[in-house]
DNA sequence: AATTGACTAAAATACTAATTTAGTCAACAG
DNA sequence: CTGTTGACTAAATTAGTATTTTAGTCAATT
C-alpha cells in the first residue's frame, strides 16, 4: 500500500520502528508506548493503522513476505531460462528472509511464541502464494521443453518444503549459521532439485548455464 | 545398550515411562517422583542411571535417534539398488521420528525449550551421523555407475537439509499435518533429489524401479 | 479531520510466605 | 556386600496479595 511519494507512509514508519524495538527488546518487552515514542507519534495513531499489537506483528511479517513475493515475480518476468529463474527464486526466498531477520537475536518462532498459531497459519498462506509462482516457472520450463513433465503444483510445493528448513523461522540466523554457508547449502539444494527436473537432452547445456550463473554470484 | 535378555533393562523401562509422562504432562510438569512412581522404583534408582532430569531427556532423544541410525544401517546393508536405498533412507528418517513423537501434543522444540541449546547441539550431531550413512549410499551408487560424480559428503548434507523441514521437531506432528501427506511429501522430495543424481542413461530403469517401489508401499 | 495522551480494565510484576522438586546419600533390604 | 530407597535439604516454583504497568479506547485538542 505504499504511495508513490518518496516519503514512506506512516505504516512503514511504524513497522520500521517495530523492527528496531523487537531487535532490542523482543515482543513482550516492547510496549506500544515505546513504539509511539520511537516513531515520534501518539499511541492512538498506532491504533489508527493497526488493530492491535498482535496485528502489528502480522503486518510486519506480511511486509517481509510481500518483499519476497515481489522479488519472485520480478525474477519470473526476467529473460532468464526457467531453470535459472527457479534457482534464483529458491535462493531469494531463503536469503531475503535471512537478511530481513538477521537483526533479531532470537528466532521468530521463539520471539512470537505467544502468537504461535496465528503466525503458523499465515506462514502456510505465504507458502501457498510462493508455490503459485514456482508452479508458473515450472510450467514455463515445460512449455519450452527443458523440464520433464511433472505435476507443477505438487513439484512447487516439494521445492518449497525442500528449502524450508533453511528459513530463519524456527532457528534464528545465529542458530542457522554463517550466511555464506546457508547460501551455499540452499544453492546446492536448488541445483539438485533442478537436475531432477531437467530433460536428459537439456541437462548439459542448462548445467553449464547454471554453473556460469554460480560463478557470477561468487 | 539393550541386553540380549527378553526383559528390557532398567534404562529402557525408565525411558518408556518418561515417554508416557511427557505425553501426559510435558517436561516441566513431569516430576522425578512421578517418574519413579510410574516405573515402580525409588527415585534414587533413576539417578543411578541418569545424571539429571536434563540428561534423561537427552537419553530419550538419543534412543530414538539410535533407532533411526540402526534402521538406516540396515537399509544400507540391504540388496536394494543405491537409489532405492537412499529413497528408503530419506523416508525412514522422517517417518521414524514422526511415529516416535506422535504421542506428544506439543513440538519437541516447545516441550524442551528450557534445554534448547543442548537439544539443538545434539541435533546437529545426529545429522552428522546420518550424513555419513547417506554419503556411503551415494558412494556406492557412484561405484556401480548409477549416480553422476558428486561430492558425496556435501550431497548427503544437502539431502538431509532438504528434508529437515518435515522432521517433527520445531512443529508437532499435529502442526505438520496428516501422516500420509507428510509421507507423500517426503517421498516426492526424495524422488526429485534422486532424479537429480541419476546418470542420464540410468534414469529410466531406476525410475521404473522406484515407481514400482512406490506402488508397493501404497 | 487527524492526532493525541489521560484513562481504565486487564495483565504483569514485585514481594513474601508456603510448598514443591531435583538431586544426594546414609540406612535398609535382600 | 551390593543394590535400592525415600528422608532430607538447597534451590526452585507456586500461591497469595499488593503494586505497577500496559493494551486499547476515545473525548479533547490541534
């Protein structure tokens, strides 16, 4: 809902402040008075934008996921081959989240454990949105003949499940490990999944393309 | 450490009782007096076998993982093809754990959150043990020419990471979903990973073998 | 019309007393 | 003599009460 104005709107200001305070204090210790002071507004103003403290957190997470989905859509629209797109999308979905929560010392799961059921439900919803985008990339790959025929929807879900353990949700980024190790691991998963999809005749060519992509990002 | 006697030894009796009480009360509510009563022994006897309440939990988890590793080793020794072995191993590592913790209403992560760092450290150690077994199966597959040349150790770690999100640790079995859906999802991940490893000329034959295996387990 | 902070019900914390529990080990039973 | 046990105790947790804090509201203010 960002306006076209350069200046971020009030919701983003509040969410930015929430990020900073959560990093410092965690969910329970952060008060709405703290938040109002951090933004430089009255407490009532927060409630004009967010129904409750809990809603605020959902909005914060939504914002990160919107960022993920927008980037995934950009990749989908790019001129890369479907295999390259999928590889990029897989890496993006993990590393974007990794970078977004790196400032938190504890895991999201732990920090928001009072809101566990709500957060878990939303997470399922986000996965469904992502799966659609992955299914689209898979369909394109089949159309141009580089992927073997598979159930795109099921395979999309499979790819997400295959990388979900690296998402910084149940484990904090500190518990997960070094960013570079995570990025390498997710890329390796992506490559293995992709090799499992490529039509035999296509494999070498695409493999060289993926290899070149990998060297570029090093 | 189970003896060859039919009667399970004291440690197993204590651990079995721990399972039942954890399912009923959770970690915090379960007392060592409760446990002694449930086994039908004196509290001092528990401390002859386990250093502390915390150690008891580590032993309980160790026992489950020992079961996983033993089954993985059995599969490794079987006469199945390496691809079939890996598929079975992947499914086993998820479903064995799933079945072992199904009696707990909450996730292991939540139930043992007081012991988080210890439990997470052990978990990493278990993954290393498992990775060795997977690497052995990968090596065998390369030796007989059905897998393309890959770094077996790295690929083993990749395969584990690809299925870790389905382990009933951060999410309880109830939060993960229906057993049949989990089993199907892990099998799909396994298949995709395996297709990504098979040498091109080998793929069709192995695929038919895997397909037959899948029908047998339906 | 948009913002705000005083207000209040509900929640959380602090304090103190009482009770419970993990872990120990001397006494007991076989 | 060896293995088991539950009385014991320091530490932890819980219960009860008082105090303080906080999420959320809304009439007053800008």
